[in-house]
């Protein structure tokens, strides 16, 4: 939706389909909002539109306290796009700028820092530093309002270089101090008692309908003992898994929605280092495909005669991704039972196991050294030395070519890796016969066919 008059109509109708796709700001109040904000619709002449929250913040607007625009799902555009801007946005969301700076982001993209700055600013109205700053502000708000961590510790956990920078950013974005922001949290008593040992409670937002049952079914079928488990009965299940993160380890738990209204999944993460919050959240979002645009997917696929009844039966069906792309690639090759053996033999044991969760999935370098023969050895060696790159900023075409060069890796396995590890929305496995007219959502179409029992 590029036309500003069309955007204003979306604001006037409070259309939640566009939350995260763009933001609007009101010049007379200095506030920016999501399109579905319930406040009185401002006059058109007072409204400005922005592609990102960072761009609105950079123009001096503060986040609305009523609709909390910083908490909306990420734009689905970044999942679909494979260009430099799309790859950059996925890496910024994963915390690359916080950990490695703009130079590190540029190096991963294969461009100069100046080129990355120019492309992001030209298209989104904000450069990588501003985009990362907006993300840090959101992480800080979550920690302030859901944990009992000291404010000073939160500043560094959210990725800020200093307490002063943290205080200035919170004031600029939320027009309040960190202490006041904490005091304004809903259920303040619970927020005070939440601690790192109890985990950080989260609401993982999504747009539109979310068909959770097939996602949880898939995760239950695939669960590798020691790394994952699923408890409860259908409709009330909880998925848990271990996470290897940049600064430490984590355990995440995500609840299956219980038929209640609301555009989120309830989750809790336990981190050995709170600086990993942003990365952990983004990995869960990719695993559960929470930044997808089900309206766009269902509209395109629902126009097809064959798919129309399937889409009508399962609106909001998602295409699950991966919490760890390298792990997914190995599991796609060897299967669940062999993956369980690898975990028990080579996985790193958690310092503090939690129930059945005892290990991290073994790193590619460890597997390449321990079992160097065959296709598994070739794949893990390629992952370990960077010949195959599957991270959030990976170039999908380059990754496909590199995977095809791994001896013994067949086309169907490569298609599965592209769909899950790379989050490619438009994969047609060999022999599937998916028509070109279903592009760019053939990964979703395949899930509809599988859910209906038309494909294995």
C-alpha cells in the first residue's frame, strides 16, 4: 500500500491488516501510531506516514501509549524479499548491529557501510543505527515491564552502550523515564516478581488469523528428545526447546492458543544472559512464522479453484521456519531419530537441565569433526566453514547453489532446507507440480495440500 490516500483510508477504518506494514504520525500531537490505533482519527492534513517505527522516531515522534506501535509484528515484506534491504532488515532484527555494528552488518551483506546506509535510508527513512535503536527501545520496554531486573542491568541487556544512552532513548521514544515506564506496566505486581530465574513472559504478536494446530502438530512430530518437548493435549499444548544464543543459552516455551481472541502467542524465555532477548524473540518469530501476512497469502491462494476450499477451511495457515537454521539443515538430512542420536552423543549438555530439556543441538563444526564422512560430513563442513550460509541475512540464491554443490544432498532435502531454514515463502519441491500461478506463496500452498491430506 504505497499511496498515501489509501494508507489514510486504512487508518480511518482502523485496519489491523496493515499494522507493521506502515506507521502514521500526527504532527499536532507529536505521536506515532499503528494503523489500527483506537484513538480518534486525526485530520488528513496533520498525518505523516512512515515505513518503519525508526523513521517516525527519527523525525521526532513518540510512540503512542495506547496502541504501542513498537509491539506490532514485523513487516511481512522482509520475509518475502531477498534483496539487500530485506536481508539487512532480517539481520538487524536478529541483533547483528548491536553485536557487530554497522561495519559487521555491511560485511555480512558484502557491501560497504555507506552503501547499506544509503539503501536503507532511501527506502525506509532510517539507517541501520536508527533501526537497531528502535528495536533496543522495544526490548528495554519489555524488560522494564515484565521483569524485576535492575534498570542499569536492563540498559545493557537491551543492547545500549551506556545508561545515559538508554535513558535518553526511552525518553525520546516513550516520553517518560525508565522508572515511570516500569510503573505504568499492566499487572504491575506480576512484573515486579518476574525474575530471570522465572523467565521473561512475552506476547509474540502476529497479524490476522493464526492457524496454530498444524504448526504445533508439526513441531510435536519433529521434536528431538533432549532439545525439544511438547506437553499437554491438542489445543492446550506447550512447546519448549533449548536455544544456542550469541551470549549464552536459553530455554523457550510457547503456548498453543486456547481458542481465546488476541493476536499473539504467549511465551516465556529463560536466558543465561539477558542480552540475548532480542535474538531469542526473533528466532521464535521465525520458527512460528509470526511476521507473515495471512491476508496477502490467503487472498492470492484463495483465488485458485483448487486451493479456495482449503484456504477457507484453514485461514491463516503458516509456513513454520527454524529456530536454528544450521540445526534444521542437519535434521532435514538425517531425520528425527538420527538427530536424537547426534544430540546425545555430541550435543553440549546444559549447565542447568530443565526437565527433559538437557542438551543443545551439536554445532556444525563439532559434527564435521566427529563424523566427517558421507553427506552429513560434507554438509556440516560446508556449514562450519561458511560455504553454506543459512542465517537470517543469507542470500537465498547463493545458499541454494551452495547446497546443490554438497555431495549427496538431494533436491527434495534442499527444498525442505530452503523452506524452513531460509524462510523462503515460494518453494516448489521436485515432483510437487505446484503451478507458477501460486507464486510467491507456493510454500504456503504446499502446507495447505498437506493439511488436507492431498500430499505426504
